C-alpha cells in the first residue's frame, strides 16, 4: 500500500479506522525528511496491512503543533488509537523494520491489564 497524506481533518478518522497507523511528520525543505521518504515508502509497500501516513508540517502547522512536533522528521506509531511510539530523526530501513515488528507484536490488552493491576 502506498503512503497516504493526512490532514487535521482526516487524522482522527485515520486512527479510528485502522488498527496500526504510522505517521511521518515531514517538510519539503528538510533534507533528512527527503532521505527518509524512500525508506518509509518501501516499508509501506512491504506492509500493506498497516496504514502509513504522512503529515506535511508546513501545510498542517496546527496538526504538527497539536502533536507537539519540535523536530522533523518525527515518526509516530499508533495501535488501536493509542500512541505507542514517537521518535524524531530519520530511521534506516533495519531500524524502521524493528519498530514495525515491535508495534505489530505489542499486546495492548496485556499492558493495560498490567497497568490496572499495578494501580490497584
């Protein structure tokens, strides 16, 4: 699956309608962003079951601000509408694949149960 562009208007719906969503916050003037783009696109092609989205921080300044983006590129991953990963900087293909596998394997129900047990 190709990457999709999301905006402030489509962000919540994208999270709501997809189990796993990766979001690349980028800008056209950002060299590391341009270097990361082919790696991100290749990962999207390898993992059609995951939604790979992109947010142009220049066009979507309010969304970038709401997401507290202070450095680009920043990669975020959501599973079941929950933010489970956020890191600035361009990842190489191997590191991105590690993050993808970790998010896919993450058992949110087990983590929630553990947190509830610790809270009581």
